C-alpha cells in the first residue's frame, strides 16, 4: 500500500471510530510499520497531539455579504 492509500485508510478508520488513536494502534491495524504511519499522518488531514492522531477539522469560514 502506498502512502496515499494508507492515508485514506487511516482517515476512514478515524472517521468511523470517531476517536483519536495512537500511532502504534494505527500501525497494528494497518499491518505496517510506525514510520509509514507517521509519514502518512504528517499531512493537513490530521492533527497529532502526544502521539495520538485525529482528523483535522477546519473552522467554517464566515461569509460576508455585500
């Protein structure tokens, strides 16, 4: 599995689980090494805090009417 496929799988998994997961947990689930997971989640789609990964959510932009 390449990095983009792994990234998509991780995002889907986190979205379905609705919780953060450790990098180690994700590596076990994806049956790949920790370095591959770190590489995949070092992306704007994810937030990493204390070795736990979650989906990054953008704040909704405010529309200004003219």
